[in-house]
C-alpha cells in the first residue's frame, strides 16, 4: 500500500473502472470542471 498524498496536493493522473462498467480518466473528467474524489476503503473488502 502506498503512502497517502499530503492534504492539498494534486491527484496523480489515473484511470478507474466504475460500477457501471465504464472506465474514467481523471484528466478527461477535469476538462469539464472541478472533480471531487471520494474513496471508501471499506467497500468490497473483507471484515
């Protein structure tokens, strides 16, 4: 597991698959305006 980014730093470029099956790239989303990234580490994990 990598270290978290410091608060206020820019997110690195990445692509991720959403629950609708589509793959989203952060750079593409930012072309439309600000993006809020929310991570829920407990989802789909054991325990």
